[in-house]
C-alpha cells in the first residue's frame, strides 16, 4: 500500500512564518518609506521652489495677504504694510489669469548661499475687460527670473526688489475691484 506523505511544516524560530530574507526585504521597505517621508517633510517642503510656487499660487488666487507674508523682510521695509502692498498691480491684478506655472531648477548664488534664482514661465490668459471669457484668447507665456532669500528662520522668501517680473507685468493687470 502506498502512503501519502504530506509536507512537513517548518517552524520558525521567530514565531512567525516569515523567513529571514522576507523579513530583510520588509525592513528595507520600511526604512525606504521613512527616509522618503523625512526627505519630503524636512527638505522638499522647505525648498525655494516650493516657496515660489506658493507665492505664484497666491498671485493666481488674488490673496494679497498671503503674498505679503511670502515676501522678504528687506522688501517689507520699502512696503511697510499689507495695505500698501495691496496697491501694487501684482497683488490683485492677475486673479484667475495664470493658467500654468513651470519652474526651473534653483540656481544658488556663488557669493551668498542664502540667495537663489529661479526661472519661472507663467501662462497668462489675456484680460477679459469688456469681453467674454472665450474671447480672451489663449494667452501668452511670461518668463521671469525670481530671486529667493533665506530669512533668519531658515524660510525662503521672495525678494521682490531683485525680481522685477517685467514680462508678467507686460500683461495688463485686471482693473482694481474687478474679480476677473
């Protein structure tokens, strides 16, 4: 008579059914996830490109208060209050007109490690003053170079005095008080 012999179960020394090689892969994956999260929260979110992205997003949304918070202290000496900043065409003049933002790599200043320049290309929809939205056209691309400065707290701020934004300002801003 033939006997049916089944596989014998292997018992693990560690109390689980995981082999040592499987456990090593699991530990490597957990370490990789922890390092990626650390990089994202500690390095990437505090980079000059992200700060410039927040500033340009505030311009698109017409959030003058948020824009004022993201400019450097040296510029705040020339523009002492948020109310003074609101008078500038950049503060409210491009609400919902920026269609795209493309940021290049940050280029550090060789003389000052607290300064970087970033080239940004913005897609700007034409002004809709007295027109329907579909009559404004596709818009233009405005490429400007922005200078970012690391403040005493280690946060990156936009240095408006060294970021002229001439190509963006060539596009006629919205009239004061208009929402679009």
